[in-house]
C-alpha cells in the first residue's frame, strides 16, 4: 500500500492514487455465488461494467467469474438484462 496522505496535504483539485483490491483475494466472504448461464448470455458486458470488484473477467466479449475476488454482492445478477446470472448458495 502507498503512503498515507491527509486531506490537508492534497492540492485543491488534486487526487491520491488508491489501492487495489487485486492484491487481496476476498472471495471467501460470500454466502452466494453468481453462476452464468452461457445459453442465455447475450454478451452485453453489463455484468462486467457494474461489478465493483475485479471479479467479472472479460476475454473479448466473453465473461467469466473469478471466484477468488467475487464477494457475492449480486450486482451482476441484478443488472443482467436477460437474467443469465443467478445467485446460488455457496457450498460450505
């Protein structure tokens, strides 16, 4: 992680580089996991756009879920216009 900077040390209109969640595998937090039905998927990439973590991985127009980073928030399933993503209980 970078050095800590308080708001008083930032120039007006400046910014501070943030950290990245890619350094921390947080997939063990979830209770449910998204499962993509590729037969329904229209490859619109909305799940990829809305995912707040690096959990929806894009390869061209194809997507897959990286469960190492998915927290199971369900935003991808909620935003999918064709309901190709369902949230299923995580296996214990």
